[in-house]
């Protein structure tokens, strides 16, 4: 996300390996949680190798442990030769709770139903609101809670790992469906929705067919593709 002078990344999966040209902008990385698919791109994030480059990384504490200690457990020998803080950049870790601010962006958090926990982020930049709800399962009262949290958002990025049919045998795995996302978005009067965190077993053909079907009934919703650029 580009907002004013800030470059804000949502998680550090493989997408973070090839960032757009960021100039000298301050870099911030918000982590929803610490599952590998959300971290595995971090050691290959090019700005980490730029001497003195300021990078700020934010996460809620997990298992009663601060984010720095957690990252130094994962990115350390023998799994990886360096800790992230040993790279030439100037990396700072931040444990977050409640709401906080990055430049002119106001950020609020909500907890998701996901094994080990996950954070839903709401980013508000000059009244434009983005809600990032990945690794979110619609268990308990979470759909209602998210509909309130995302009320009138300009953009919702929503976990749609499963079709409704595939969801049933994967209940409790911590993911959701496009159908549930549609219900939440309509309740919340969200302007635009992109479905994310596709099932790695689904082929491009299957995702394109889902996208086509979706757009007929919901022209403001789509399955996200790599490289999609959204201006709010
Ligand atoms: Zn996860
Ligand atoms: Zn995930």
C-alpha cells in the first residue's frame, strides 16, 4: 500500500520478493501472524540488503513472545544463515496492540479466528479505508464482528481459500469462502472486494471461472490476480 510518503506491506509472503520501486520511502511491514506462508519472502526482500535502509516490522505478540524474539527463532541457523536484523538495513521490530499510526495512516486491529491467531488490519488514510482480512475464518461471531469493523470500507481484501463445498471438510483450518465474504461485504456496505489467499490446489482455470461467475452478480468484487493495482 502506498499512502503519502509511506510504503506499507501487508505480510511478507513470496510477493514481497519483487516490490515496486520504492525510492527512499520509509518501509513498514505489517504481519497478520507468523505462519510460514506469510513470512517466507522476508529474507529475500531486497531493501533488507540496502545499508541503513529503515524498515519497521509490526506484529501482535504470539505465544506470549515479542515479535523480535519470534523472528530470531525462525530466521537463524541452521534454517537460515542470518537473522533479519543482521542484514545491512536498519530494521526495527514493533509489538502492536489496539490502534497505532504510521505517517498519516491510522491503523486499527481486530483478531481473527485462525489457528494460533491472526490480525485483521484496518488502514485509514485521509478517509480512504482498506481492510485486510486474510487467514480469517467465519466461526463464532466473527462475521458479524468483521461486518462492523469493515463498515463502509472502500476496499476489503478477504480470505476465500475455499469454495463452499470444499469448506465443510476444512472447518477449523482458519480460512473462509467468497460466499461468506459477499455476505459480510454487503452487510458492511463495502465498496469494493477482492478475494485473496487462494487455495494452492486450485488451478488458474478454476480461479478464472470463479472470477467470471462472481463478476456477473457482483461487479464490485473479483478474485485477485498477481500485479493487480487498485487506486482508492
Ligand atoms: Zn495462517
Ligand atoms: Zn496463510
